[in-house]
C-alpha cells in the first residue's frame, strides 16, 4: 500500500503512540542518566549524554511509528526540525529543572519533573517537525 493509500491515524491514536514512545524514551533517558551519574558524571553532563541517546531513539520511533511523516519534508530536515525545536525543549526544560530544583527537591525529583513538563511540549513539537503541522 502506498503512503497515499494508508489510512490516516487519529490524533488520539497518535497521542497513544507518542505516549508509548515517550515511556520507552524516558526509560532510555533515565537508564543512560543513571549509568553516567554512577560513573561520576556531573548531573548536567549526564543529562546531556542521556538526551543525545534518547533523542535519536525518539526521532526514529516517532517518525516511523507515531506520526505520519510528511514525505515532502526530507528526513534530514525533519530530524533538524525535531532537534531544533522538540528535542531542545526536552533538554532545556530538564536541564532547567535540574539547575533550579535539584538542590531543593533532589536530583531525581527534579529530573522526573522536567521530563513530565517537556512531554506535553514535545508532542506539539514532534507533530510539527515530522508531519509539518500542529493541528489537524
């Protein structure tokens, strides 16, 4: 079946798929973060390393499973858009959360809080970067 003949997924289906990818992505992010912290990396450096691994997985999974990639957007452009908006939202929000809250509530609560806030913003960013649209 060609792309044109594929049935379009509903926004609800995309949200569910995005959430499944997000859960897997969060597990990858936290696992790499944990590994790097256990190797005595500073929390912000560990966050950056975990982000690099997680964002690569997230783009691949969301591009080929969660969303209906607009084939008019070259893959490298979609990846650049994904990184420049969606992924930097994640890195910025989680790093800001660590920088502002880790000393107050601890590293783990700050990291998890940043991940939750970033997830909402990332859905819109991923949809724009992969499908070329924010809404219907």
